[in-house]
């Protein structure tokens, strides 16, 4: 084994009250030696290199429950997605009708909007539930810009937009546009 040493010199100076530190012949140096053992070339070549660190396998994907009660549970994958999808369609449809006919949200609802809402809700809910009940996760179909998180955020903003639109039109008493 070959040894390597690191020497460290530390100056110690005797100071008086009027003297500034300086390195002169009155300075005292102490030397500390810190050595470590390194293997020599013969020992290094005789040893086999350590095996490369194996990366652990990725954790298995969590099982997706296909039970109806789990899918529609409060923290399940369906409720917020379905409500968000309905809100996105509702917001766009409400604004389109308001721009084309000048009717506010409450007039649209009273002029047959409830029937259209119920039919749209049933169709979109069934279309959203079928893949979830077959075990297909929303994240598995998430690619590029159209990610599952983007859908959640767009749905949340659409829900807020519908509530804000209805509240604004109620307070104003007239259509927004």
C-alpha cells in the first residue's frame, strides 16, 4: 500500500497590543500530517472492479379499480372529469347562444335548456364512464399538449367561468355580451 500525505502549515504569531500580524522570524509554524492509505498499482490490477449499480425496477403500476362505486367515489377518477367536461361544453354552448341570440344564461335555461342539458349530461357521462369501467386510466391516454392534467384545469376554469357568467348576468340583469 502506498500512502499519501497532505501537509498543512498553520502560522502562529506572537502578537503584542501594538504589533500587526506579519510573517517574520518570530513566527512559529506547526505542521500537521494527514495521511491516507491508497492501493498501489499491483493491488488495483489484481482486484476485480465492483459490479455496476443496478437500477431498481420501476414500481408496478397501481391497479385501476373498475368497480362502479370506486370510479364514482369522491376521490375517484370520474366525478371531476365528467363535471369538467360538461362545464367546458356548457360554457362554450352558453357563450355561442348568447353571442348569436343575445339571451342570457337564465333565459336559455327557461327556453328548453334543461332538456338539452339532461341529454348532454347523460351522453357525456356514459361516454366517460365506459373506458373507466373497462380499466383504462385517463393518464394512459395522456400525450403531448392534451394531458389529463390540462383537461382537469380546463374543466375547473370552465366551471368557474359558468358560475361567474351566471352571477354576473344575475347582478347586471342583462346578458354579458
